[in-house]
């Protein structure tokens, strides 16, 4: 390998496939990483990179020498809330013409934040596939933005409904209804 080759990515492609971009908090995200190479090189690992990033709009007042007054500056505060790098393959030697697919599975933590996009902030989940190479730039796939949502919780219902007799047909009906389900007569208060 020549000196300048250390600064170039190998001629390889990474493709990440996710069956659906929507996932619930606490669920496992399943997909596949497909690699193909048109070059010969050593990969240290093949992995996925999952990131949850929160951006918040903030402002601060700074004295401007030119204007001789305080000026408001708006900036975005960025924090990584979750980071995971699940390995799908260990170190391997890739040769020209090789094409392989590896299954990917990563857990979305149940205590994580759900995706949202607002005026003053947002939370986004991104995932991509990576061929890691020592001493050279990594080969990466396009990032896929995930929609992470809360799981649907069953709503608890009360079973303690009092039944009353209809004044017209004498059939039983729940006291919360406004009309008899049998004869459709309105319920008197």
C-alpha cells in the first residue's frame, strides 16, 4: 500500500437494510448489513452504529465591540443520549469481488427518548453500517433515520358498571348509557 492510499477509503460498498424504519422503545431492531469489495484490504470489524442525538436551541447574550451593545446569539446545544456499536463480524481479509450479508440486531432501550422534531429542539435516532479499517478511513453506508415511538399500552377498564332496568321494556342496561340498547328508548334521569 502506498503512502497516499492510507488517506483513501478502500473501493468497497456498505448497504444497510432495515425492514421498517419505525421501532418501539424496548424492542429489538433487526436488519442486515451487506458489504461488497472491489479492493483488497483488512477490515478490523463490521458493525452497525446506532445514535440517539438531542438538539436544543439555546441563546446567549454577547457584547459586540462593533455595535457597542449586547447582541443575542442563537446556537444549538447537541448531546448524544444513546450510542451502540453492535458487531456483526470480527476481523477479516476482504478481496476484490467478495459480497457478504450479515444479520444485525440491536436493542432500542426502553428508557430511551422517543423521536420528535420541534422548533426549539429535536431527538433523532440514526443507524448506519460500517466497515472499520485501521490506518484508513472507514467505509460507511448512508444513515437511516429511525422513528422511535412508545409502545401502545392497553387501557385499563372498569368492570364495575351498575346495571339498571329500562322504564319501558324492563331490560337491563348500563347506567352510563343514554338510551336502552334493547328498545332504543331514551333513559330518564
